[in-house]
């Protein structure tokens, strides 16, 4: 297990990490392998959220294990936000010093009438711009406002700049799914190892 203070394994053969986060509101364990095959084992207690996390694994080609127990008797806020935080921490540890990665990634993903665009930069500077006018407040038991909280937690703790735009869509399920799929595809592109830049940090500053 990788603790919050230990360096993660980060090599071309396998970049993986595990982070455990326990608070009075949630108990979460996240394992990631950035060079996986899209396998996922997910348990958050929120069915639609598990479905969205599965999109990240499948389309990001990341092996992802998430076990989260939260105060769902209140609502899903703490669980969704804290999964975003913990996943961000795990990705940051797994990517290591960022040598050899492409750093930037973007993707457009459609689903029927919906279309979303996500752009990500492993800049070391956390920031989120998210513009998604959901057409419904709830998708199953998932509050659509919590999509923002998830991505805010991820951006802050993975130290990425993240721009998310739903360009069109009439169905909230479709809107949300295109956002998560586009995020996964952008993440995959940014984390890809560039053979032309092996061992090089993708910044003129020499660090990220």
C-alpha cells in the first residue's frame, strides 16, 4: 500500500498507487494502475456514480479499484467529493515526477444528442472550469451537482488544470456520461508515455 507520504511506483512498466482516506464522514480506499486494461472494481453505494467511475476505467485504460463507505443516510455529497479527492491523490502518486508523459490531453465524446469536451493539463497547478447545464437535478440517486464536487476534488489533489464543457444535450444521463467518458479519454491521452520524450519533464521550467 502507498501511504500519502511515500513515493508511488512510477515506471514505464507500471505506474500504480494505493491511497486510503478515512474521515468521520467517509472511509475510502483507491487503487490505480495507469497502465492497465480498463478493469474496474467499484463500490460506492451510489449506482450511477459507480457507472461513471467505470467509464473512467474503461475509456481511460486505467485499472481502478474503489471501495467507499460514506454517510449516504445524509446524502451523497461527502462520498462523491471524497472519492474525487482520493482518486486525485492516487493518480498524482502513480504518475510520479511526470517524466515522459504527454502532459496535455483533450477529447470530445458524443452520446446521441449530447456532446462534451474535456481538456486536461498535468500542470501542477490545480484548477477547474466546468460548464455543464444539467437538464435534471437527479440521475437515479445521483445528484448532478455532485459531478462538480467530484472533479473539483480530483483537480485539487491530482494537481491538474481541468476544463469541462457540455456543448449540447437534452438528457442529463447522456450529458453526464459524455463528460465522464471525455474526461477518461483526455486523461488517457495526457498520461500516455511519449517515446520521443522518454525521461524528459514536459515543461521548459524543468519541473511540474
